[in-house]
């Protein structure tokens, strides 16, 4: 027993504990000097915070004891006295762990290591434990002599200035050397297992948390440079494009100004990550590099744009999985016009997918107006009766039951304009819980005199579909040029203020803000079936077409009757023996027929009828000389039935040029040649691709894509990120204020004030009393009187 005790003391004296205990005063003095150096180099400490954090973690994981040269107990030559030494030393470190795990000690540690505390490490507990262990030891004669250690001093003893890499971590060299020696010791002993509990103690975890709290993550090595004056001016011009457009400054002029302002820094507009060669992801929908540059600068400053001056935080947020789509149009069956038929088919095919709830909002006319608008003296006593008529007509043609809702809003018929004008605030007839997505068929028409809540404020996404070339119609009226000038700017204003996206069926329409050109209309499936029947008859060798040419359309001069009479009158001799049947009813029927009779033209006028009527199947050639159409529905229907179509080389017919049966002409001589060519030949059979392109399935798919409705209905596809660099995403929507939205909001507010004045409304041609609906509408639609629905207090 005495031998074992002596051996243990001898072994313990040979450890570095005795060295540290005897020289503790010199060590403390030298450590204080180093701590002063650390305070002086605080900026360097911030840049090396991550390295320091790892050093401290390794320091405590190794229990601050692993740098001493002790023979490994795992080797076969380990003596029993070494194991006894470990057993005696373990209780002392367990006591240290227990003391520093106490809550009151942890609290003091956290207070000392707070952000305002001085940097320092209190090793007094370890020192006391070591001194207590060394009081029983003897003088050391071991690895490094005491006299030599005193001569070298603390910093030289730990090798500062002698090891490699001192330039990068010079001030932390004692810890770096200590770390290396701790790792060497871990390989030679099982002390890591002995003190496994110590490294996971509450004291260590709280100490590490405190160390992380006193410093922030290092900033990016390369900061985003601030904006210069040309960039600020370029951005101001770019964001002021809507306002400048209202003043007559075209978009291409604004683009040239922006390009000239940014030419001096063309290579610096992208984020720093681009210039440094790092990968950057750019979104397809990013406007340009300038927007990305602005967004990166704003994000680097911590700015976050929460919304505009006109933004409304009470917008609808769908709680269920289904979204809500409201289709608002300016006409309804039985009025056989494009804005009555096409929105009806759109509602049916959008509802067919069952991915969203659909509501079709159509105008309700009082009986006196119904008699002026609907054909064959057809009238309805209630909205329910008209709804049944609409649904029966639709299901007879599409072959399936469409599950969508039909609602009505008050409307009045304007005889001078031959159109229906909404009465009151149309948006109020869509409940707030369903105010999600709005499709405005003819958005300019719906909003000319709209005095109510802004569509883009109430709805999350608003799409406008332009059906009519109003400027072409207005130019034909008295003082048409002046009227067209004002209407052009009003159309610009209302579509900009009330729509997020505008779809133009063809380039024949006015160039409107936020617009793209795409045909989003299809053909009634009934016409495609007629075309299939005709193709089958031709394959069997039967004669499919027994009649010549015809024209079908509402009998008003603007629908192509003027152009038709001019062409036939000019080439009366060239088309000798050519007869044309004309089907249509309208306000100008008497004048048209009188003019044709006076010129002795071979025109046979018949009453208007449905284009799918059996009496029209035998005609081989459909002639449409109209220049006022945007996208003629009758032309598409004639092509679907396998007929020839002779039409003008006009932007409204651009979509039909890909069909071989569409024969276009530029001059009146070409018109004569195309008519003779069509009468002398047989139409080409439609391919399966051409049939699909004419269908409503294809039209609905195009509509979803170009209106961005597929992205709205599927948020996973909607990615507004402009760039991603160094792990940080830059989002234009939240980082950059939208001046365009501010301009649009201001225009909407001005329009609201203008349409609220009855005198101004009447001066611009509004129907008297259309700012609110009347008593007859209240009775038919079961509405509260306007003064009750929108009370005015203080009278």
C-alpha cells in the first residue's frame, strides 16, 4: 500500500499540474497582459468570432486538462498507479462541475459575460482545485524545468511568435497551442471519457450561449456599394413610367433615358456576387438589372417595404383550398353578342376543372330596356327566369352541366352607345368572402363611370379582357376624332387603375397599360361537331356544301356593312353573277338595305339567326370585310365548320392566318381574286391540332397562362425572388417600393372623385341616375335602397 501511494505521488509530481500551480502568479500576470491586448484588438475579435467560438468549445470539450504529457492508460505498459491517480483526481473535477452547474453560479457567469462586460475568463475554480491537488505533492523534476519556465515567461512558454500562422490568429496563439496539445493528450489518454459529463454541463452550455450573445455573425466580406446619383435618377424615371405615359411620354423614350443614365455603370448594376463570380439566380419576371440593384441595396440596409399608400390589408385570404373567381361582363343572353357568349363559355370551362369556385356576374335590365335589347321581343320577369334560360342555352351546346353561380347587377341600356352601362357600384355584388380573383370582360366599359370600391383593392388579382375596339366606333361618329382622344386617355386611366393584367384579343385594340396580346376565346363545341360532320360527308364522297357565300352580323354600319357595300359597288362588273346572302338585325337595317338597293347590288337580306342554324350549314364561303372587329367570333365559327373565310388583312384577323381556309386580301382587287378562288375550290379538312386550337379547352389554357392565373391559383409556381446571393434571397416585392402602384392609386382616387359628381358624369355622356341603381332595380333584384345601403350621415 505504501509502495502504491509513493508511486502515485511520484507520478502526480511528474504531471504539469505542479508546474502550473507553482507558477500561477506569473501565469496570471502574463494572462492579464494578453487580455489587455485582446481588448485593444476588439475589431479583429469580431472578424474572428466564429474561430474563437470553436476554440472555446474545443477548450471546454477537452476539460482544460488535455495538454499535459501523461502516459496513456490504454497502452499495455500502463501501470496500476496511473489508474489510481485518475481515480483520485476524478472527484476534484466532479466537484468543479457541480459548483459551476448551480443556478446562482450560472447567473453570475451570464451577467459577467453580458455584452457590456469586460472580456475575461475566470479560472479561479480550476486553479483552486489544482492547488489543492498539488499541496500534497513534491518538487517537480520533469518535462520542463521551473527555472527555464520562469525565464521564458508565459507567452514564450506557449510558443507565441514561434509557430506558423501567427499573422492570422496571433492574439489567440496561447489558445491555439493549448488546443493542439489537448488533442494530442486525447489520443493518449481516456480523460475525454472521464470528463464527458463536464463538457455537457449546464455551465458550459450557458457559457457558450453567452459567448455567442456578445458578438454578431460576421458581415459579408464584400459590402453592397451605395447608389449614385445616375442610378437614383434612372430608378425615378423607371418607376414614373405610368405617370409619364399619361403625359404622353412613351415607354421607349423612358427606356432610352434609363439606359443613358446607367451606361456609365453598366458593369456595376448587378449584385457584387456577379462581379465576384458567384452564382446568382435571376427570376424570369425580373424587370431589369436596375430593379435588382435597387432591391439589393435596400436589403443590405435592412429596409423592408410593407405596402403602398393605397394598399388595403383587408383583402380576401382564402381559408379553404378552393379559390374564388368572379367573371364580370357587360352583356347577357339572350342578347347574342360577343361579350354575352364568350364570358359564359369562359365561366363554364373554368368551373369544369373544379379547382376553383366561379361566379358569373351579368347585367339585369328592367323590362323597358329588355324590350330594346333582347331579340324576338323576349323578356324576363325575374332574374331566376333569365338564369334558367342562360343555363339551358349553355348546356345544350357544351354537353355537360357547368357548376358555377350566376349573379346579376343593375344595368341600364344606353341607346346612343348601343351598350349596357352599369348602375351603382358593381363590385358590391360580389361578397367580400368571395372577393379573390376578378375577370373584367371589357374593363374600360365597366369602369367608365364606375363610382365604387377599387377592384384591385377589393380583389387579390384582377384581369381585364378587351373585346371591343371602341376608338374605331367613336371615330365614325360626329366629332369622332376629339371624342376618340378623350376616350383613349380614359381607357388608359381605368385599365391602369383597376387591373393587374390586361389581355387584348388582337392588335386591333387600343394599346393599353399592363397588356399582352393573346386570343383567349374558343369556339362553341357545337360548331366543331358540325365541322366533323362535314369532314365525314366529304370522305364518303358526298357534297357537303351546296350554297355559295354569305355574311352574318349585327346590322349596323360599323360591323362591316359599309366596307362590304363599297367593295361590291366598286367591283360590280368583276363579280357579275355573284350573289351574297346577308343575315342580321340591327338599328341600321333600313339604311343598309336602302343603300344596297339603290346601288343595285346582288345582296339578299335575311333575318338574323344563330350561326349554328341548319340553314347555314350548306354555305361554303363566309365573307367578313369588317375592320372594326377585334377578333370576330363568326369568323372562328365558320373556320370550325370547315368553310372558307374571306377577310381583310387586318390585325383583328392575325390569329386566323395560320388556317389554310382563311383567305386574306389587302386591296379591293385582292378581294375579288379571293372570292373567286374560294368559290372555285373545296376547303381543306381541319387537322386535329387546328381543331384543338379552336376549342375552349385550348382557349382556357391560354387564358390561364397569359393572365398569370395559373401562378395565382398555384402559389408554389409564383416566385418573386429576383436574386439569391451568399445564402440571402432578394425579393423585389418586399424590398422595393412600387411607384407604379402609387400612381395607379392616385389615378383611381381622381377617377372616383370625378365620377361622384353628377354634373361631370352627364357632361361626359353618362345616363342620368346611373351613379346608383333605381327603385325598379331594387324591386327586381330585392336590393335595399341606395340611401339605406350607403347612408349619408350628418344631414
